[in-house]
C-alpha cells in the first residue's frame, strides 16, 4: 500500500531530525533536483553545511504551501545543495512540498543578484524587504551564493 504525501513527509521529518537534530519543514525542487528544507530563522547567519539541506530564513519560516505567505529558503551552492537555482529563469517552475505533505508548483517571476547587504549588483536597488517579507502572497524566495559576496535571489509564486 502506497504512503500518503503526509506519511512520506513525516518519515522524512523523523529521518532528518534523527540525523541532524533539525526540524524538517519541507522540500523544494526544480530542474530535476530536490532539496530538503529545515526550520531556520534570521538569527542563523549561514545556511546548513550538510549537503542536501537548505533552511528557511526570512519571511514565514514555517514553510507552508497554503498559508498565503512568502517564505525565503537559503542554501549553499558549494555543496551543490542549491546550485540548481542558478539555472532557473523567468517562467521556470519550482515545486514545494511542506511538512504536512501539501504540494504546490510556483513559477519564477523575478531574479536578481545581490551583495551581502541585499543591494542589487545590477541596479543598486535595495532588495532586503523584497527578499525577507512574508507579505508577498503565497510565494517562495530562493537564495544561494554565487561568490563570497554575491547571492542569486529567485522569486516564484
């Protein structure tokens, strides 16, 4: 008998908690890659070092596909955890499954590269609020490093 999405999510959550002590909140996928997401918050200054894990950071840090809020998810490109987001473009799709097993597909509508102070390296515009605000509707903001000082930001809804 096949497991329900909620049962699969519960098993994954238990496995991640046992292996890392972290709280699993969902998965994010695109371009044939899938990354598990753990609970984070803005007091954590770096994404998880474990390969295959990203974390919520800004916005609504309890990842949900049904709450009408925006969640920022940050992961390292160096570990190949989030390197795949650099291949996303306008119109690309991103799949998210939350810890309750609810799934949703989001479509990329904006991209930018920002410095460590959240200013666009292309336009100089301050993107901080657009990156971390939970009040952008049901959406995700994905972030990974391109270099030691520049980060790729992808918005999808």
